C-alpha cells in the first residue's frame, strides 16, 4: 500500500462492534456535522441533513426499534446513530430534481467518517433498518429521503477490517480491449 496515502484514509474502516461505555460529547457531534457541512455538492445545493441520536436518549430508543436484526447487535452499541437524509428536490432552482443528491450525501457522509476517524472514532454506515418506519418516526417532509444511517462510536481494539479490491480492479478503462 502506498506510503503516500493519507494515514486517515488507509486506517479508516467500518467496525461491527462498538464500546458501549463510550459517550459522544456535544462538541464531538458538532465537529462531525461540521465536517459533513464542508463537503462539495452539485451547484452548492448541499442536499443533505443529519439526525443525530445519542445512545440511551428517547430518540435513540425509538430509532433502535427499527434496526434490522443484522445491524441491531453492533448499531445499538454505538455512541450515536446518525440518520443520513438527502434532499431530492432543490427549491429555488429550475431543476426538476437533484440527480446528484444521493451522490452528494455520500460525499458528506464520507467527510464525516474521515473526520470521525481522525478523532479516534469509527463509523459503520448501513442500510439495514426499516426506512419507511424511520421516515415516519422523524416526520421526514416530502422531497427528503432517508438513505442510510451511520453508527458512530469507539471500536474495540480487537475488531477486524474486511478485504479491499486492488487498484487494478477499480481503475477500469472503457472500452475494454
Ligand atoms: C451505502 C452503504 C450501505 C451499507 N449498508 C450496510 C449494512 O446494511 N450492513 C452492514 O453491515 N454494513 C453496511 N455497510 C458497510 C459496508 O459493508 C462497509 O463499508 C464495506 O464492507 C467496506 O468495509 P470498510 O468500510 O471497513 O472498508 C454499508 C456501507 C455503505 C457505504
């Protein structure tokens, strides 16, 4: 692996275990949201929103009701669950809808994830929850879409990361010869 790669990129990974004793401070939560806020977006539309629910708060309890069986064991240990929403339509433009809203949201979440890693925190983004139920719970308005959640917390040191495709596999040129 290239030594030129930023350590925060090389070392980031998504654990399936979190320290249930770790608490996410207000200040840390603010820094994570700030990292997302500075992400680039199509036409500077910033088509994202984040709903942060800290562990053991009433809103967190309500969200955990809607986790799928596959995510519940680790997501409910995390210090916070963040619901990631995209703004599908963009007011004050002549766009019918933002074809880039999910793309832009993904960049903002990536920013948050990298910022978290640099603060000694870990994130696992996930889709394994009842999206419609979460939308109803948060009373998500029309034109907004619940896309994913991010479990954020401190990973236990024994947790292991998964494999990764090689650069040769991802740097594909078309048409292929
Ligand atoms: C949009 C998105 C959805 C994901 N959904 C899930 C999920 O439902 N359950 C899960 O365990 N992991 C989920 N993940 C985490 C990925 O599986 C994980 O990022 C991937 O295996 C690469 O591992 P790494 O982040 O440790 O490099 C999701 C990640 C993304 C970006």
